[in-house]
C-alpha cells in the first residue's frame, strides 16, 4: 500500500459493500420479521445454519474499519502530516461517531435505548483507541486483539451477560454500572470482544491487502485458516462437553453474546475472504469492473447507508405502532413476513445503489463529506519538497509568542 | 632591499654578514624571522652577484637556463623534517623530482642489479647486495638524517673510506661504487671518512634521501630570499680585515670601487668557504689563533668543474626519464640531462660535473679543451650530440666545498659555529663545510647561528630593562 | 612482491597467447592474454628486440629499430585501448609510455606492450602484468566506491534518524554497509602493493614498477579512494547504529505497550467485577 490512489483496493470496497448488504438484509428481516410466525422467525432461527452468513456483516465491517484507518494513516504520513494533526483528526472522527451513535440511538431506537452501545459508538471508541494504539507495534496490537477475544468469556461471565439479555435484546437500568458494563461487555457491540475486529483489521490489513507483493499470500491464508480451524476445534470441544462456552448451552456459535467460536470463526473467515478477494478482484479489476462499479459507491457511503436504512425501515415501524394506538415498538420484529422484509431489503439496496452512484457522479455532499469537513485538517499548500503540513507552519509562527 | 629602520628611542643592533651566498642569505632571513626587534643587517659580498654556489645563468645563443653550481637539492622528508624543502615550498617555488643513477662502468651502462649481473656476473650482484646491506647497517636513515649534528653514529666505523671499500667491496664493485659516488664525494676515498663516503653512497637510496631541483632554476631560491630579507647588500665589496673596537664591537674593513671603508657592528657572521676565510685578516692575536685552528680543522678542500653544453635539440628518448647518469670518465663524473627539467624546451642541455682531483687538475685547461674532453666521454647513446652543440660554458669551483665536512672529528655544534666563543663571543661562522657540504647543511648552520644571535639579543634587551 | 625481491624469479603470466599479433614485428613477438580482477582481460604485446649477447658492446640504450617498434607498439596499444574505452577514473587517456634503460614499456588499462632484449622481456612482462592487476583492482574499487558515494547523500538522513519509513530500506542500507566494508577491505589489502617503498639497489623490475606507479598516480588514487571509502563507511556505519537503536527502541516500545495492554485488561476485569458487585448489591 504505497500510492494514495492505489491504496483504495477494489476488494476492500467489495467486501464492505457485501457487509453493508448483509447488514441491511439482517436488519430489515430481524427488525420487521424477527419473531414473525409460529416457528419463531428468523431470529429464533439465528441458530440455524443457513442464517450463519448474517453473522458476518458486523465482523467484516468492523474489520475493514481498522484496515481503512490504516490506509488513511499511510496517506496522511505520505502527505507528511505531523503526528499531532493525525491524532487530532482521528480523535475528532472518533468523537463525532461516538456522539452520532448516541444521537442515532435516541432518534431511531428511542431515548430509552440511548446507551444500547450499538456499532456507531463502538467504531467511535475504536477510533479513539487507535489514536493512541497506532504508535504501538503491530505485534502488540494483535496481542491486544487476542487478549480482547480471550478475556471476553470470563468478562461475560463476570458481568452476568445473560441477565441483560433475558428478553432477547439488551435491556439495562439507567445506572452507571449498567451503562459502563454495557459499553464494556454486555451491550449490542461492546468493546469486549468487538474491539478485536478493527484491531486485527488494522494490524493485518497490510498483510492481507499488500499491493507490492513483499508478503507471500500464504501468510494471511494460514492465519485465517488457522483461526477457522480453532473455531471448529472450539465447537468440537463444546460438543464434547467442554467448559469453553459456558454462556450458551444451546449453541457454540452465537453473536449475542459473541461466543469464542464465533469470534475465531468470523475473524478467520474475514481474513480468508479478504485474501481471496484481493487475489481475484485486485489482480484483474477490469474483469470485475461491473461488480466494482456497484460496490464502490456503497462502500464510500457506508455511514449514509447505515443511517438511511434504519430510518427507512424503523421509523415507519414506530409510526405504525403509534398510529395504531399502541406502544410505538409494539410491532417490532413481528410486522411483516420474512419474505416481504427480504424483498424490501433488496429493494432498498437497489435504490441505495442507484442513489449513491448518482451522488458520486454529481459530487453531491453526504454525511461522509460532512464528517471529513468537520474532522480532517485541510490540505496545506505544498512546499518545494512536497511537505504540506499546515500545523508545522503555524507552529513556527506561534513560537515567538510561546516564549 | 629595504633600508634599516631606526627603532624609536633605542639603539639599533647592527650585524654584519660576510658572504652573500646561500649561508649569508639564510642567516639574514632567519634573523629577520627570529629577532624580536628590528636589526640593521648588512651583507657584504665580494662578487657582483648573490648566490654563491647557487647559480643559474642563461646561455647567450638561446634563452635557455642551466645550472652552473649546485644542480640539485636533497630531500630528507622520507626520514624527517626538511626545513629547506619547507622553505622552498613556502616561497611558492615549484620543485621537480630528479631521478637517475645509471653508472657507466667499463663502457657498459649499469642502471640496476640486472645490468650489473649481466655485465659482471652473478657474483657482482651478490657483492653489491652485501655491500649495500653493510652500508645500511652502518648508517640508518635516522643517523643519516642527523649527520652533522651532535648526534653520534656509534655503529659507523671510524677510519678512511678507502679502507672500508677495500674491506667490504670486491674490486669490481669498488670500481662501480667509485664511479657512482665520486662526483658527490669530490675527493678521493682515501681523503675522506667512512661516514662521509657511506653517506654519499646511501644518498642514492630513496629511503634515505631523494633529489629535486627548482623548476626554472635553483637560483630562484636566492632571488626569493633576496626579495624577502630586510638587509643592506653591498655587492663587489669584499671584507679584508676583521678587528675589535675598544668598546667591544666589531670593525670591518671593506674594499670597493669607492675605496676602503671601516664600519662598526655589534656582531659579525662569517658565511664564507674555508678558502675565503683564509684570505681574511684578523687584527686580534687570540682571534687569529682561534680562526687559524678553525680553518685548519675544516680545511679539506674539494673541487668541482662544470661543463655545460647547449644543444640545438632536446636529448630525446636516449635520455629516458633520468635526470643524470654517472660516467667513469675523469675518475667518475656526473652527466646531467638538464633538458628534462623543462619539458617544453626546444633545445637540449647536457652538463658534466667533475669532482675532486680531476676537477683541480683540469681547471687550468682552456674551455675549448675541456669541452672537447667532455665530448669524448659521451656514451654511445649520445653520440649524435657532437654535432648539436650551439654553445658551451665552463665554471670552475676550485676549493669551493669541503671534502670532509666537519673535519675528521666533528666538533660540537656550538663550537664549530663560534670558534672564539670564550674571547670573542660576537663572531660567528656559517658554512656547509660545518655539516655536510650541502645547501641543506648550510641552512642548518645559518638557522643555528641566527637562533643563537636572536637569543642573545633577547637576553641583552632583558638586561637593559 | 616482485619489486622488493632481488633474487627470486618473477611470477608467471596467465597462459594463453592472443592469436592476433600485429604484422611487421620481430620473430618471437606474441600477444598474451592475462585475466585481471574482477575478470577483465588484459592483452600484453611482447616484442623481443636485439639480443645483446650477439654484440656485448652494443649499447642497450638504442638497439636497432627499437624506436620504430616502440612507435608501432604504442599505436597498437592506443588503438586497442580506445576500442575498449577502458579509461574512466582520471588516468590519462593516452597510454603511459616508459623508456627504461634499453627497454620500452607501454601501459593502458586494457592493453600493454613490452619491448626489450630476450633476457629482460620476461621480467618486464611479469612486472607489467602484476602492475596491471593491481591497477585494475584499484580501478574496480574506485568504481564501487563511486557508486557508494552516489547513494550516500540520499541515505544520509538515515544516519541521523531512523524511523518506520526508513525501516523499509533497512536491507538496502545493510547491503551498502557491507559493500563499504568490502571496498575498505579491498583498499586495505591493496595498500602494501601500492605504497611499496623503492628498493635499493634497484632491479629493472623494481624500477619499472616504481615508474608505473608514479606515472599512473597509483598512491594518490589509492589515498583518495580510501578517503572516499572511509566516508561512505562512516555514513553507513552510522545508519547501522541508528537502525540498531531503532530496533532496540521498537522492542522496548513493544514491551511497554504490552505492559500497557495487560494493565488495561487487568483494570477492565477489576472494573467489571466492581461494577457487577455494585449493581448486584
């Protein structure tokens, strides 16, 4: 990953678009039809094997968050930005996403779910963590990710995870303890273990998506494959009656709570998928141009899609609930047949693809544009040596006053 | 030359330097450098030019220079400090290395061991190597460098050089060695010491010493000195008498076209060859005795004769890269190939340097006879030279150098420079004959005397305060 | 060394005569092909001239027609050398010609010629061959030193500061450091052959060797090349020191971060237990 334009690999955009698509489908189906029908709906069937791909949306997305940050970091360093300005931009992005997460929760999931610790607050927290951790060697970051995964089961046990999920969703008291525990361990996307995904994406991104072939392809495959094998081993141990998944007696592969097998399997799966995508898509992008053309606008507007798809399918749900005189959340997860929800999801994706493709072609501002405007430092004029760090120049002006 | 400056409110020390050769000029230069106050220097020179044995005249037939006196300087820098080389370079004078050493023996050119072996057999090669090993053991490069100083070479055998040659060299090698060093020795081996003889052999070894000359003529050193010293120079003004005054000063009687003249000085430096010292009259009996003793100790005259030819074309490939070669003729003489000193010259210059008894014996012959004799000694490689002579010059240096510098038993450095130090401390002597009969030696001598005088002046000024 | 030893015979040349001998040369003339470091050929034209044993009184300084032979040899060497275009490091483009007591020696970096009596010719050829090898070795070291010097300026920042970006070129810096060491070693081992003092009494071989060294300024070139190699070595040595310091700092940093991560994990465990204990009571 060296040149700025070459750093945005098509495989990254494709994987992110796939994650977004999966997310939209999962959310549409689960929010509109999660418990629909006598057999408990797809949600109840989340333990079913055919629903397994649904569990990969968040792992792919959070993994690629770390990888994208790594790319962004390299671009800033190539533009000779100072460490100060990079840290400031990272912290601003983190705080914006963190705050946006709360706002989103209030506006979409209603005020009582403000501290449900969804994916936006997770990514915001991750950005703040990476502002500090980016100074650490990759080995330490991977160790931190491994520690996050390894500590998750005992933390979940210590925190009493299942008590917060008795209703089938995250339910908490407005106390400091519950709010903090939700952020750390028991929420929808708590730090433990979800911090591991972006950290692995940050550390292994150069290995998986390296353009200059200095790292053999065998490494990422070996790592991903190894993790998948580990996941299978954990499942086998569970089936043999081991203590490895104490929280979920029904299934070793659960997303809520994220079981050890789930964590290992999804991390390994994302690494393998990334390697495979890089080996096929990036090696011959012209052959896959139609797919890349579909994926790239969606990938570039991931945040917009996230916000928009919730608004599109959740707000009508609340409006219908309110209109029928009951609690606005009365029809949550039982409103529609799963096939209808699925169709709506597909329709939304089609519309979103068109919309964001059009926005890209017309350079229409989006939420991402706003975020860059708010958070990133403007590019300084280039010197004769290509150094363009405005903060360095302004520091030089301030020096006499500082004395 | 600048006129002497009178120090405001004080007496100006007056020093006379008798002799305008390299010794006198070196003494004046060092006095200018070392004295802590202005000194009134006067140089008396009997001839109508400065320079003594450093003389680079020009032919009449063409504006080509040649060396009439000392043809080369000795570079001691491989072993130690070389003040003469440093002085020459400080004047910005370019130097040219001088290589050579081919010796004509029995009509054959011997340039190296292979030539020697080819001419006289493997035994001769071994003999020369053995002699060389003995010579190197007798005098180390450091001892060679320090020769002439108070440093004594304990390993150097005493005695005459002819005895050493008889003991250490086979007859064949002896002939070769005598031809090689005769022109430098300027005296028969029987008339010089082992040390001096060996020095003249070892000077051919680059580990001990190298040869060089000043590009454009060695006399440029004299010119450079003359333009830099602050002194009054009286040419064609020989000093006839040296006396003391009642107040302890020195009175010199000089003769010039203007007549006789007496002048008083605070100190006198006699920078003259031994033969010229003999012609001086000393008024004081003690001084006369001391000087007679000094002269007797150092009276070992050696003679040189220079024959130089201007040719109508350069010497060509026959000369090769060498600057000189040694001939057997005249008991051993040096043939200088001076064309190589000025590579762009359109004429050639060949010069013979005869030394020792041959030079003294031939000095009475006419120039034409000498030139004819010289041409007869030319090696076959230079046979074409006969028809190329445009002009010839002869210079006779009878008793101009010492064949045994320092005498059979060198005196201490101080004693040799102030022969009457106990009774007449203001009289000093400078000369190459006190050291090694070289320009390097006379520089050392001059530096010693100038340093001594300057120290005396400093001490005197402290006392008057 | 040939130039030092009075009595030993000279080293043998590389074998293999070159087939193309110029026409009009005396019988016995040949072209020998030597191999110089680092594998370059050197063609030596050997021309025996008048045999002095036939007339012992003949002056070796001017054997018959030697001047014409010398001219022809010089033309051959010049033409051959120009075609190879071997001159590149400040040596005079024209071949170096040395008349030497009845012999004649011509040298150019890729070709040479010796003229002399049959009893002398082998000494001359051997000495010239040895000199050519030394000169070629020095020329090669000069070239390698020049290449290093060309990269020193761009690599010099790494001698002051080593960071993540410089890490990417670490292997390149290491290779250049080893090359600087190799060049220095080569110059050091060549030193005694270049700075050999003149011997006395001289032999023909020692006289020729001395003249060849003087005319090609071998000692000055060696000194200059050594100075440049020393400079490059110092820069790359400093780069190596910075790289080592950086590696140590990185490992220390890694350890510090590992401690931080472990502490955070421990604090998290403690915090979760405290919060859980607090909420349950």
